C-alpha cells in the first residue's frame, strides 16, 4: 500500500507549501507560452505558400484511433516526384520541453525537409505535465510503426526513414532509436524492437538527453540566465515527476545514460547527426552524446556552431542556421546514398 507521506517533517512541510505557489506560477507560464505559440501555427497564407513550394500538406492524419489532437500528424508530400518513385521519409518530432508546441508550431522545420524531397510525417504527441513520461514516447513509437505501415501510401520509402527532432524531440527520437536496437520490457518499446526495422539515420538537434538529473545544468551553464536554468529544472520535474518504480524504468527518458553504460546493444544504431549551438545551455549533453557514440563505433557528426543559442537552426535567416541545414542535408545525402561512412567528427 502506498504511504500517504504523513506525518511530514517540518522541512518537508515547508517544501510542500513552497512548491504549491511555484507550481501555480509554472502552470500559468506554460499556459501563456501555449497561447503565444498560436500565432506561429499553420494558417491559410502558410498553406498557400506550401503550394508555391511544390509541397502538398495533408492535415491532421490520425496515427492512433483515439480521436485526440495529440494523435494526429501532418504529411508533407513533394509534388515533383514521379508517380512510381518512393521518396525517403522523415518522421519529425517537435521540441518544447515535453510541455509545449505542436506539429503546427514546427511547420517550418518540417518544410525544410520536404523542400529537399523528403516525405515528412510531422507529429503531435501527448505533453507533460498532464501526460508525463512515458506517454509522449509511447506516442512517438506508435507513430513510427504507423509510418512503416503507411509510408508508401504517401509516396514514402519505409526502408529509408530518418528520425528527426530538436530539444525534447531530439531526446524522443534518440530513445526511439534505442528501442529499435535493444529489447525492452515495455510493450510499446518491445513492439518497435519486434518490428526489426532499423531507422536509416537520426537527426537529434540541441537535445536534452538526460532528463533525470537536470540539476547538473546549474554548474555546467553558470553563464546562462537564471530563468533558463529554472526552466530546465521545470522540464525534469514535469516529464519525470516521480521516482523510478523499478530499475531501468526511466532508461528511455535518459538515452545518453544508456549509451554511456557501454552495455552491448542487440542491434547496431543508425548514424547520428547531433548539431548544437555553442552557447546553448544543453551543449554539454551533445558533447557527451558524441563521445558515447564514438565509444560504440556509431557513425556520427556532432558539429558545434559557436556563439549560437538553443534551437538556433530555426532562425533560418541567420548564416549559421543556414550552414546547419546545409550540413544536415549533406550528412543525410551521404548516409542515405550508401556512400562510405568515413570518419566521424565532432567540432
């Protein structure tokens, strides 16, 4: 039987009373951010612009039959492909600290892949704090299996699937790649492993790859704004609000720790492209991930774009953002084209 937590010690009581107003302000801030992001969502002028870019967007395609907005995706189909030509696929998973944003706020990033000829499946998933780990990852795994079954209907090649995401999305696609490479006890992860289809590549930009210990950023990023460090702490509390109930329960919330353990995976991992800004508070996670991938012999590139902030690649008018996209597409062309892998690098 679960303990009620009473009688509480005086320090615990003070902590509880302090947390309530903090949680209230955090929820109010999240609500304000969600409302602010509405202005960036897809609109009729944006849809018209898509058509000019020779891309057709199929809106709100369900990948689960729940009827919930969280289980919808948009499919971006390049219109210049031959009828019998199957295009490589990108499964795009948006960021937002596991708490905010949607497929509609990240249409520009999805479009960046569609303009290069990819069939893009840009998904929603359930968000914390209402739906903490593993709910979002369960949805991402379900979307991946749906894409494997349905990509050809949209002109996509299920044998060439790139997993892409930024920030929280980078965490989720990295965890999905691990689920495809190692047997797990969770039914939703086991279903991915059982399918036996290895993703062709992973693009995990400016990711938070270890959620269970966000306090580490207080010392790793002392130059960051206090609000930024506080926001990162909030991500950890929201996504992982409770302690693990069994050993390994939170492994897929912390793909970096899984890779650093050097435990042998049953299947090889796909190539990774993990870019990050040099002034991003999360940059140490990218450096650690590159080192872990190098230790496992996984083909990867982990360029650091000096002086750039978190998710800088979304600021498409900046020179380094354009360079990041050029590097991303060059990497994917190499690994999808079957060229020799060469030597991994990390800037």
